[in-house]
């Protein structure tokens, strides 16, 4: 009961301090460390200071918990707050919502990295950007008679195709460059395809393909969204 009482008292104090806007002992970014330190000695207190322990051991358990927690809270070097990495490029969500609201279900396909796959479910179709740049060449894009709906294999037959291109790849501050076109494409499908130089290689080829298609198909293609690091190319098909 002593250890359980200390545990409950500690939680009440922490909650009360937050509610009353009283500064917490640890910084907010160290809450996980604080609770971890608190639970370990109090768990020991439950064992050593519980009803099955000898009375002379209970005072020692409380002293042990105090000696562990207090020095750690005071002396543990602070850890800077952890930033959660962005999972999607700026503007992609609003571009998807615009497409969803403007076009009928299943009349469009989004070509993009994996982030838009779950958004397109039950509304439209999704094509992996890596698969797209592997399957369709620059020669295809430059051919004025080429169309995605008649391509073989891997035709994209919806009336509207939207290709999401990160002109500044996610996680980078540098825009795409000609050097990125020389980077090799990833050869194995995995989640890391859309990170670092792999992502730059994919996006550079997608950007070059779309710009080439735009020049050779001026009546069917246009830029649908230009929003900071993102450009969405719209291909209209019969």
C-alpha cells in the first residue's frame, strides 16, 4: 500500500501541476524520461514496501526510491524536444481535396509517392510514382501521339491523371537539379525508395517526364497546382 500510495500521489501531483499551470519539474520534452524514472523505483516500492515485506524494509524502499529519482531528475542532461518529421509534402493534402471535390469518383488517378494511396481509396485510383517513371520513358512523353490510356503495358485509362511532383523533395531544402537525373533509380521496392537520393532520382525523372509531355501535348496537359515545393500536372484524356 505504501508504494501504491506513492505512485498515486506522484500522478496526482503531476496532473495538478499541469492543471494549475505550475511549472513542471522536468521540461515537457522530458516527460517520458520523468515517468520512466518514476515508475521504476515506485514499482520497486510496491515490492519492497508492500504488505508482504517486512516493516523494517519499507523505510529503506522509500529511501531507495528517493535516492534514485531525485539525482536523476536533477543531473540527467536535458534532451532537446523531438520534432516529428513531415510525412507528406506541403500542399499535397489540399491538392488531393481539390481533386476529390472537383471530379467524380473513379474518374481520376493520382500518380505520386505512397502517401496519397490511402487518400485515393474508395474515391479514385493511385499509381506509384516509381512504377510510373520506370514504365514510361522520355521518348513516350515526347511523342505527340502517345497517350497513357493506350499505353501497353500498364495503361492508365481514367479521364484525368494527376501527377504529383515534388520540385523540392520531402526532407530536403534543395530544389531538383540536372544532377538528380543522373542518380540511379532504386532497384528494389521498399519504403526507403521515397527518401534521400532515391526520392530525388524519382522526382527528377517525374518532373522531366511531365515537362516533356506538357510541351508535346499542350492541349491535353496543364499544371493543375503550383504550391511551393509541389507541382501537380493534370493530363486530360478522352
